């Protein structure tokens, strides 16, 4: 149970930042970074502009969300896809119901 709580705590820590919540909301609206804007590079630029944060700050938020398991980013050659990990969100929802 400790490992599960530790993972859950990491998730809530990642969600404790308003900008990361905004990143998740954008990913949810867009259906993932790869689906939004003809490539992740353009999506990253658009997200940076919409959230009014630097690209380096946005990159940090993505790293934190990925480490918490909230998003999944995969590299395929030069391309990269990022999407919300719905399974983890369902686990958080189940945790809150218990």
C-alpha cells in the first residue's frame, strides 16, 4: 500500500501546480499534442503562447507530468507524441472515491 500511496502523492504533487493543470486541460481539449497542430513542435509553441510561459518552463511541466505518470510522451524518430494517461486519471478518481 505504501508504494501506491507514494505514487498517488507524486500525482497530487504534480497536480498541485496551476500551470500543470492548464497543460493537462490543453492536452485534453486537443486530444494530445500530436493531434492538435500538425506536429508536436507547433503544438509546443502554441501551448507556450496560450499558457503565457516560456518553452523551457513548459518543458519542465511536461517532465513533471510525465514522471508522475499523468501523460505519456513517446519518441518515434524525430517525431514525438504526448497524450494524457487516462488510466492514471481513472486510478486517481478511484482513490478519491474510496
